[in-house]
C-alpha cells in the first residue's frame, strides 16, 4: 500500500526485491529483498526510494528459524489476535526492457529491517520493521523529507501483541505453498 496522488492510499502489486530505476536488468532484485535500517538512506539501491517511494507491506505474519537448531525449526511470528499489520517498505518503478505487453514499468519492493526486539532476539538478530498504525500515513507520505523523522519510525517494534508459534517444517521448502505452510506444532 502506498500514497496515491489525490486519493490517499493505493493497493499495488509489486515484485519482491527492489529494482532501482537505474538498474540494467532485474538481477539486482535478488540482492535487494531487504534494506537495512542503518544504511537505507545512503545505499544507492535504496536512497531514492527512501526519500520519495515508501510503502506499507501488509502481512499477517512472517517466519524466522531458530538459531543453532539441528533441524531448521521455523517459527511463525504474528499478532496474538491474528490481525494484519504492516512492514515498512520501499518501492520502485523500473523502465527497463522487461515491461508487460502494454509497456507498463515493472514495480518492485523491499522490506526495511532493523535490530531484533526482545521477542525476536532468541531467533535472530534482525527483524522486519513493523510500523505502528499511527505511523502509516507519515511513512507513506512522499512529502515527508525529514530524514531524522523517517528514521525515528524504523525502529524495533516494542509492542506486546506479537507471539512466536513453532510451525511445521513443511515451510522450510520454498516450493511448498498454501495453507499447509501455517500449521502450528
């Protein structure tokens, strides 16, 4: 979800893995699936999007795997009430040769990550930036150019509404899709 001129918010589908407007091809998207909070304002791949093309990536949960486990044990991180929430994201519009049949540019996105909060730290040292609903409008406002204010939004989430649920190892294979990926142990 992103800001739309004159209409407030707009839902848009985007390819995961940010492809900067200056990229020669889409391969860079394989390395830009996440943008680190510490460097998002300076790295060439993210700098322009951070200034003007911020979005909300809507989710109902995400996965992380237990550190040092013999079998990669996945955990589904979600709100205890199972309501959706939003990650801080960035988006770009790429005008390279890989346009659709109408010549529409390829839109891509990335998720901003930060250091782990207390809930996530046992699983990983980083986590996606989860925005508070009161910050959604500020984050997607393309007119907000105050870097200090923007950086104050992309911090570890400190609410207590999230839980970690051990999940089936079915999710460990990227070819597996569908509801079987969210089966608590």
